[in-house]
C-alpha cells in the first residue's frame, strides 16, 4: 500500500512511472545504456543524438552494446546485444538534444565522473567472468584520463 501511495504521488506530480518486479534486470540495462551514452558523448564531445547521426559513432554504440550484451548473457540476464542496442538507440533518440550528465560534468571541470559508479562495476563483473570488453575498458580509461588531465587526479 505504501508503494502504491508513493507511485500515485509521483504520477500526480507529472512523473511517468511504472512498477516492475524485474528491477535487477532494469538496473543492469540502465547501467549498460548509461555506459554507452556517457562514455561516447565525453569521448566525442557531442550531444546524445550525434551518436546515431555519425556513422563511426553509431558503430561504436553497436560495439559497446555487443560487449555489454555478452556480459549480460554470461550473467544469465535476458539482455542480449540486439536488445541492448535497441534500448540504447531508443534512449539516444528520446534524448537526442541532451548533453549527457558526464559530459556536463567534464565541461564544468568537475573532478569526478559517475562512470566510476556505472561502468567500473560492469568491468569488474566482466573481469570476474573473464568476458573481454576492450572497447568498454578503453573508453572508461580514456574518460578517466581526460577528467584527471582537466581537473587533477581525484576522479571516480
């Protein structure tokens, strides 16, 4: 009842909400999508929509989704590469004019980035399972390097 009341309050405030029993699945999917979008927008200094407008970037989106899909499959999650790519494209299209939060942080010269909380756990899980994720790992390292170069060594 308490959850139903909270959901009703959110709906009344104008939020789009829906209940799911599969929160673990949605959490991992969201982490995957955020890893793709935030990493690539920082590396390419672009708005979200440009990730699909520029063919080389669209290929990077596909490559990252393929790596993440392999990890999720190894974890027993029904998030294969094609599903993740479709979900990621939908988010990119819906937020095409947005600047990702990590790129906003970088442009503002903030010393930390959220990928330490989003991407690093994915990479650690891949390491435990011996799942190669070279594109994801290289992207994470480069984003971290750029934050360190911009703001000093205290990054996430």
